[in-house]
């Protein structure tokens, strides 16, 4: 990534607030700086909880101390299905745990070696294990939320809305109180993009896109769109909203001003909420829908 591009993607105020330097010229470095800007002191953190036998079949749990029957959130990272990891998103786990939620940040198998539906099955399996162990961390097993950014938003929505995946792992959809997609590519013709490597050869959008798979009993959804997103076009959320409404599901689509594809998730970090309204929108959604 070039320095000029870095500055276009991350406003000067963010550079100052997060302590970034021009030496931090990759997404991994940016995430690392974000993670160093937050502390998990006072939280209970359990790393590398295994949900499958694969080397990437693990998640980290961030929990409030002395939590009891708290809402439980599974967060799925982005990275075009070919990159990213849980370590880069500690700031999301910390942010949600400080709000009172038991939060798991997961890894999943990556393309091109692992194509759809592998990473969707990983999301469903991680949710099953998280649900089975929820009480261990102070969470309620039937008070689940699934959240993802970018490719992870696709994974979150597809894992819940396509009735096949939760059925295969034995998680009742009634246990999922809501789904949060942040700048997710839910409805596009992947054959025109490099991300085709994440899908089976010969597959069609109708075979894999979440907006084609909405179950009639889908839980409420929050679809967050970055106003300045030039990576995932806003039409994805428009189409996903329409599909959910056709199925009779509750859905809120919110366009967040000023943010782009990267800063929309960076704004989940508590020191960076000035960037945009991501964190507040997520907390408002969970607070309105979790079991009381």
C-alpha cells in the first residue's frame, strides 16, 4: 500500500488519534496500531478456543468480568475471504465486551484453498461451540448475535439466513436474536472480480449470494453501509434489505456518513468513535433485541 493511499483511507485525525506513522503501510500494521490503542485490563480474555480441528478453527473470547446471562456476539473478520485474522480485531472484542457482551472473534479457513461454503460452515460451527460454552464465559446460550465486516459480513448473514447451515450444526435460529452486517458484499456477481477465487468454479450468484437464501424465519438484521465505500458498493445492502423484507424479516439499513470501507469498522474501536456511528448503531441494535 502506498503512502498516499494510506492517507486517503485513513483521515489525518485518525492518524493522530491512533498514533499511526507512515511506516504503518499495511492493513495489518493499521490493525496492530488500533489494537495497541485499547486495553483489555479488567476483562476476561480466553484465547484460541477450538471449534474445529483445522489450524484456523479457533476464536478468542472477550468477556466482562462477573458476566451473568450476558448477550453473546460472534464477530467474523473481513479480508476478501483470503486474508485477515482474529488477532487483527482485538479492538472489536474489547469494544463489545466493555458494553457488557461476551464476544468471540473467530478465524476461519481461507480461500482460494477453501472455497464457499467452507468458511460459512466454519461460522456455523463456531457459533455452535460458542453457544455450547456460553455459560462458561457468563453468556446466555439463546441470546446470540452474529456480526461481520466485509467478507465476514457475508459469512455472518449467509450462515444465519440460509437455513441449511444452522440446521447442520444443530443451532436453532430462535437462539439468534440478531445479525449485524458491516459493509458486506451480500449481492454481487463475483465472477467479475478477483474474489471469484473464493467461490466454486462454475458457480452462479444465485448459488452463493445471501440475498438469494433468506429463510422465512430470519432474525432481525442491521445492515451498516459506509457512505464513502468504494470497495463494497451500497447496492449490496439495498438488495439484501429487499430480500429480507420479502421474507418478512425485520431489517434496518443505515448509511453511516463520512466513513469508508476501512474506517467503518475502525469506528468500532472505542478511541475512534469520532470517525463514525458504527459502534453506537451496533450497541443500539443489540440493546433493543437481546433477552432482558
